[in-house]
């Protein structure tokens, strides 16, 4: 049996409102498999999700027929590092297992993307070959986020305080994808990056 090269793994990350979901979709449109860590968590915690029994045992009353009560679970761990660590000990291994299954499924592809919102906050990019940071000017980011339903300037400030600053993410990135440009320009930048990374394999 011949050995096949493993895919080049690109970690995709970016702060809130930077346009990471749009860029992730651009990779998919180009035929690049994308593992969405947030979507995996939603599936695991949604109706009938595999993690519901463990979460209910650790945090009684936080799950129901519709899955995890996100507000209730958030209140249970907010400001409590020990509780958050308990929750992460339940969630992270399950997400890692799904990521491994995804990687095995697309083992023949030259490039795969791991869409990980808190990539720098939760480990600094272990397990990826390179990191692409999605970024935009602060004014554009603020306008996008404050346009979201239920968002306030105070809530936005709290979220930013928990995230590695965009300037630091850009400094640590192997590649930067600018979403402050017109959409076709961002799409061309993604196309160039895919061409560059798949050409390395």
C-alpha cells in the first residue's frame, strides 16, 4: 500500500465580526473541506446531542428536549473558572474526536481548513500547519457586530476583552485575509491562498 501525503491543515480564526464565516464559505465554494468547531459543538449540545447526559450530570437543569439551555449553562459557568474547566473537559475531547473523524474522511485532500474561533485563546494553533487570520478595520468590525440583534456596545466590549486582540492575531498569523475590502477582492485572496497551499503538497 502506498503512502499518501496528509492534507495541509490550515487553521482559520478571527475575532468577532471580522467576517470569518464568510471566508469559511469561500473555502467551501472552492471545494476545500472545512471543519467548523462551533457547528460541531452545536450538534453535540443540540436536541439529542451526545453530550447532553454528561452536561446535565455536571450542571443539573441546564439541558432539555431542545438540547442545552445556552443561557442557563452560560450562567452556570460565567465567572467560575472551575466550572468552565469542567465544561471544557466534557466538550473539548468530543470535538477533538469529531475533528479526527473529519480528517480521516478527507485524508486524500491536499488542503483542509479547521475553522476555530478561539484558536489562539485555546492553545495557539496546535495541530495545524499554518494559521490564517480573518481581519478587518476596527470601525468595520464594530459596525458589523453592533448591527447584530441583541448586541450592545457593552456586550461587544466584554467579548473583545475575552479575545486575543486583532493586532496580536495578525502578528502571529502565517496568512492574513482582509475582509475590509470589497467582497470580490477577498474572494480572490482566498483563491490565491488555496492555490499557494495546495501547490505545496
